[in-house]
C-alpha cells in the first residue's frame, strides 16, 4: 500500500494558526469501483483521417491489398491492417472473401455524412463505491496508483522469517451493489462541458456493457480541537502542495476528498482512539502492552462520541506511554497523577525522574520544549490509526530551569564555556548537572575538558 506524503508539521502549524490543536489522524479505506466498459464514442481519433484515405482506396478498388495501400501512401502494411480491423469492429466495413465493402453505417459516415463516426472501445470509469457517481479526472492519473484493488497482493517476511502473502484490500465501508442502468445514468448526468473534469470522453454516446473491480482509496480523518469543540474531517494523505499555489496547505489536503465527505460525515464524527490489550502468549514471559486502535469496527453503536476522541483507561494509557517499542513513547515511571486523561485531552506532566529514566533524554527534552510528540503507525493502518499526538508540560521547577538553560546554550555559539558563564553567572554551579540531566554528553565532554585539562600554549 502506498505511503502517505502528508507534511505533518505544516498541517499542524496551519491548524494552530486557525486556533485548532491537532489531536491525531485516523485512516479509512474508502470504497471505489473501477468500471470496465465497452463504449461508443464520437470523439475524433487522430487516425480517423487515415481511415478516410483507406476507405477512398476501397471504394475505387475493393480488392486493394493492405500492402498495396500501405505502399502507395507510404506507411506499413501492419498499420493498414490494424486500421481496417478497427473499421470492421466499428461496423463501418464488411469483408467478403478478399474484398472490402462499406456497410450501411459506413455509407452514412463516409459518403452521405449523415451520421457521426462512433468508435467502439474499452474504457475504465472510476466511480464512488457508495454513491456510484463519477470521480474526478485526478483518479484516472495521479491517484490511480494509490488505489488498492481487490486482487492486490504482496509478499512480506514476518518476525519468524516466514514469507507470507498480504492482501491489503480491506474497505472500511461496504460497496454499494453496482447496477448498470444506475451507473450509466449517473455518468450521463455529467454535463458535456464538465466531462473532461471527470475523466469522461467528450464524445461518449453509449455504455454498452460493464463489469467491475472493487477497489479502495485510503483517506485520512483528522481530529482537532477548537474553542472546546472537536472537528473530525477528511483530509488527503497524498496531496501535492506547491509553494506557487495560491491555496493554503489546509485547502490542498481538503480539495480532492470533498467528494467523499458527505458519505462518511455522520459516522466519522463518532470516531475515537481506543487502547486494546493483546492476549499474552502461553510460551512467552513478555508482558503484553496495549496497542492503539479505534472504535470504527463498531462505529454504528456509538451515537454520542462527537465530543470525544479518546477512550482510554488510565492504567492502559500509562502502559502505552511507557512502552519502549515502535508503538509506545518510552516515557518511564509515569504516575496517574502526572497525566490528564480526558475524552478530548491527553497531557503528560514531565518531571526530573522521567528525564533520568529516559533512554533518550535529548528527544524527551526537545518534545517538552515543543510541548508535543507524535507517533506514526504505518503498520497499523488496518486498525484505522495513522498518527497520534501526546501533549507535554511540566510543573517541575528544575525541569523548567533546565529548559531555559538548554534554549540559551543551544543559541550560544561563542564558546569557551567561561564566556557563557560570564554572561549567565546563575549557571556557574548547575551547568554540569544540567548538561548531564539533558543528555547533552558531547557538550558535557567539552565542558569537562575546558574545566579540568591544562591548556598548553
């Protein structure tokens, strides 16, 4: 399945400028149909003029060979054969023994010119899997490679080293049964001047036969908070943004998923994150840790979750935050009194002991300065989770002083450290313990060298 190209920081910053705080991003597989059809199309073909020349030769001499026609007009015998086959399939020519004749339709098109030439060809339409309405042209080119077919498979190696087959097609909404008449009617409701916008041939005259392939398209559901209210809306994880565009990044990620919004709006408003505890394996002493998922599988049971985006017990949340694996945040010794666990707010209060126990103090301190951290769950998309934020604060006086110190020393470029202490004398006694607490071991080494080693001129 395709990886998303969303610029998370840019999206977060634009929402912040709008007075909204991003909480997380869900992921859904939205149903799509690829309609395989046989159509009649009056759109001129670039080779129609060559067909007229071929017909002129045949009208003069019905037994002209393809080699003779090709030699006279300076093209290959194979091309002439291909175009004659096309004329026959369009019911414009008829072959009897080794001679060719115009059919009644052929006479109407080439001689009387009372009828438009119609091309019979195969054509794939992409339509919404719920409304059965045509999708815009972007799904015929850029997004075509992002669609997941019901026939898609790929190989992967599991943790045991075994090669397995994955089938990524797993739509989160049931496809509407496709009916030829309904699909055809909805395609023809698109006005001729709008057909190009929806990938429909301008000269489409009829849809003669259809079959279909079920597909899905991964859409993201953003949840953010503004003025005490939660906003859950579709966004595009594959959007391409250009600095030359007049649109904002927010407008860009909304543009191409607006066609799906009304179909899922009532359901995504009740979508929220959940933590589930896996069953412990009999042959393992390893304690299971909660994994992040959502309430989507039973979403129709939730009628009043529009004001909620979390459904965590404090015990599970603490285990999730402490987990030092790709699915956790590695924050050790979190106590219940150090977390805010509300329906629409998760906040962790970081203190000195959390920094000391952290396997990556620099990152935790950096997150504390930014007041947030997040995890991307590319391997958990089947659980409808893509991204999850936690927000961080501190009421620890030492940690607050440490943050102030780190911001100062990161900006300070004029070492030796004696110059820094001269400018900031209050750190004379704390510079070393602060560098140690912050995990700034490279700076600590430089400080110790400067402090304890004799400099020989």
